[in-house]
């Protein structure tokens, strides 16, 4: 059944990776993709995706050349109550039968400073592709036995309506806030 | 001992009866409608929760009035009066317990939905969200609510019986 495709996270666009770049794969074991949506000041709902996989090309010396591709299993959407999860999988929301995957392809990274980056990319959701920007903050970089890893927080906002997700507008706001936490390998290890 | 119920005591008695009836009816409706009717379900739950808070306030006020003014003398036999007293105190207890359990049930529910008193005032949670506690509390809240309504029906039945027997329901304002 449908494996999926699409939301997103980190770093590079590309052709062939820079000479010193590492290529790494990551999944939900390396982090979490979460979202938050408001109900007009009454309360806020939070959810996430339990299955995703990504591919990262990164050169620790040139983080601005980072490229990333992420595929999310839309059916793995998770939220506190089962009725809400079922609603999100249904046609009004992620429509997972028709669009099993959500994907993001990060194609341009701009360095703000040593720990802050701005990424532009293409988000494909419900079969609709839109430009999506994400703000990346490196909260920690440290060596482990195999090389170097970075803990990053990725934040972004999107309009659900722009992807045709227009149900319940009187009760659920249009703006969805993304928050992604990821431990990524940026050097050494199994990269190549 | 008072000669008869004060108007405020009568009024609060009937307010409580109407609120409990409405809260109980709402409970069936709000849980039965599909989750997909998000806004309607949300506001029905909010109405139910506001009713619960109002019941609590009304009962506290009634207990204060009872402590201050007492109750009229009973026309029952001593034995029947003892049973009536047990029933009345059980009703007061349930009228306090059911809203408190409901409040705690809402606090521990999986979704962080606040209790908005009368749709406006966000009341603070007393417990953390906790699915295990929620599972217990929701059962206790429902059981206590069913007991409350059962006892209230019994109370109404006895009042009617006494009324038809000639002891006109004093709380009704009759003679």
C-alpha cells in the first residue's frame, strides 16, 4: 500500500554532491516531525507523523550546500485521539488513499549565521506542490564515535488551504506550524 | 427551623433540577454526534461543562442557605423523615461529586481542550492530561451522573406521591 512521500526538513539541492559531502539516510528513528494548528484562540491541537524517511547530502564545511529530500507516510499521521487521526487520514484532510505520500525537496540553503539557516524547497501534499521555506536552527553539534552529528530544529508554516485542505475553516485555522527535531549526521559514519 | 423554604431556596432547587436535566440530556447528545461535527461537538461539550459548573455553584449556594436558614419541619413520620434525609444528603453529595468528577475528567482527556465557562472564561485545569486517569474518571463521572439522575427521579417520585397524598410539595411553593 502506499508508502509515502512528502514533508520536509533539512538541507541541499542537487546535482553531484561537493567533494567532501557525506550522503546520509534518516528516518523517524533520528527525529520527529510535528505540527500544530490553532482553533481560533480556544485551544491548539498538536500532531505528528510516525513514519518518514529522508536523504541528506551535507558537507560540514559548507552547510549552505546541504540538500535534503524527505518522504512522509501520510497515513502515519498521529494525534491524541483516534477519531481525530481518522479524520486527518480521510479525504477532507490528508486523503491518504489517494495521496499516500507527502514529500519535501530542499533545494536552496541560505546561511544566516553559524547556527541559523533558511531553506527553500518544494513541498508536495495532497498532490499539490508549493514552494515552502523552513528555518533551521542548529542547537548542537558534537562528535560521536563515528563522526559528527548535529541536532537541528526545523520550523515552518504553511497554509493548509493552499494544498486544498479547506475543511472546517470555522473551527480549524488555516495556518499550520511545523516543528521538526532531528539528529542528523553531518560527517563520518555510514555516509558516503 | 424555618417555617417554610425561602424563595431563594425554592428558586435554586428548580434551577438545579433544570440544569441537571439539561446537562444529562446534553451528555447523551454530545457523545452521540459524530466526531466529524467538530464545532457542534465542541460547543455542546462546552455547554455541558458550563452547566456542571453552574450546578456546583447552585448547590454550594443551596448548602449555604440551608446552613443559614435551615429547612421547614417535616410532615413525614420520623422513620420516613430519616429516609428522606438520607436521600436528600445523598442528592447534595452527588450534586457536588458529579460536576467535580466531570471537571477532572475534562482535565485528563487526551485533547487539550479547555473548559470555557459560559464560552468565555477559561477555567484552570486541576489535573494533568492522563489517559489512564481519564479512563477511570469518565466511568466514575457517568456512574455518579446516572446515580444522581436516578436518585433525583426517586426524589421527584416521592414528592409527587406525598403531594397526591395530601402533603403538598412544600418546595413547589404550594400549601
